[in-house]
């Protein structure tokens, strides 16, 4: 086994974290622009039952004015439109994802290309009956976004958030750390995302922002891939690796990817290599 240089990796990541000029958000958006055409096949069609579960609990009322943050290709926004018949706005920072959303559901919803927090800040207070955010909160500034959601919701308005938790893809993250520990000089960007550890943390943020919590849950969904290359392809296509592909310097990228695939294969079980998404969900109301 190649030697792992954990201290060198830690120093490099810390230095990059404080000095890098590129923003993680720009890398994440570039990734989603790239994966947009295949995103629904790779992600929506496998995870839609979880998003639908959140919308069932939310139970958006007929005629509601709705805002879906980090709307991606528009699945949740369209569900809100179908269930309420109201005016639904979807917002996403990736032009590629917004273009797909318009193509998919441009007749039922209006889509805007914007950072979620910036969009929220431009809205008048008490202007939406329903706000959702599916699988994107960790890419934003969660506390600020939650506070803004509380501001833009009408009294009695409903909010539903589902997202990957900090411990989502723990096995994948561990394999990435091991890969970079073998070649610390390959790391060129320290990812700065803010996935939350547990629904209790999100529920507390919501309460502090003045939102009542009706339901919260934490769960996991595992799928299996036959080999390391398939793991890499699937993680990239779903956007789960969003931004991470740019964490490796271009000249090292192929070596890093090949080694990552090898390390993922060491996790093979009789069903294949498990990839587990851990998620958290909170549904609440503005009291
Ligand atoms: C995993 S996808 C979720 C898409 C969709 N909500 C769904 O349920 O499939 C995450 C989305 O968050 C978007 N995103 C990332 N950072 C964002 C930000 N700061 N503001 C708005 N959207 C953002 C990405 O472009 C991507 O479309």
C-alpha cells in the first residue's frame, strides 16, 4: 500500500482553505452545469420518492404561492405546481440546471438563475405560502437561508427542507481522503460546503428563526455499483461529487480518479460497492 501523508494533507488543506481564490460555490455550479443533461436519469429517478415524501408531509395548500430553492431540473417545483395549481418559482445557481428545468417544466413553473440567498434577499417579506429546498441547502449558507425563508414566508406559511447530511457518502469521502493522503500535492482546492450533521440541527435553526417544526427525520438510502469505475461515473453523474472533481489539480486528476476507483473496490460486498446517501428532512410552519 502506498504511504499516506496525513499531516501534509492536513496542512495543505488548511492552507488552501484560507488562501484559495476560487470559490467552492463556483466549482459546484460548474459541475452541475456539466451533469445537467444526465441528472434526472442518475439522481431524480432514484431519489424522487424521498423528495415526494417531504412534499406529502408539507401538504402544500391549493392556490399556494411557492418558491423552490436550489430547484435543479425542476422536479420538486413541478410537483408543487401540480399539487397547488398556484404560482411556482424555481431558483438555481446553475445555468445548465435551470435550462433543463425550463425545458422540463417551463409551462407549469417560472425558473430563475440565481444564488438562493441572493434571490431570497430580493423578495418582499411575507410573500410566499410555501418554500422548499431539496438536496441543495448544504451548498448555500444554511443559517442565513433559513432566516430568509422565515422572513419571506407568510404567517402560517409552510417550509420543507430535505438534504444530504454531513455523513452522507461517508465511505466515499473516506476513500477520497485516503487518495489525497497518498498524493497531497494533487489537492488544489479545499471544498467548503456546509452540510448539516442531523435534522435536529436544522430544526433548531428553524426554531431560532421563528419557524415551528412539525416533522423531522433522518434516513439513508444505499445503492450498489459493480466496480470502482462505475462508482466514479455514478457519483459524477448525480452531482454527488459536485466540485470534488476540481479539487484535484488537472495534471494529477487521472491518477487520483484511478486510485479512488481502486480504493472504492476494496469496499466491495456480495451485492457490489455500497454507496450510501444519508439525509435529513425538516418540515415546519411560520407561526
Ligand atoms: C443535488 S441538486 C438538487 C436539485 C433539485 N432540488 C432536486 O431535488 O433534484 C443541488 C442543486 O443546488 C444548486 N445549487 C448549488 N448551490 C446553490 C446556490 N448557492 N444557490 C442556488 N442553487 C444552488 C445546484 O446548481 C444544483 O442544481
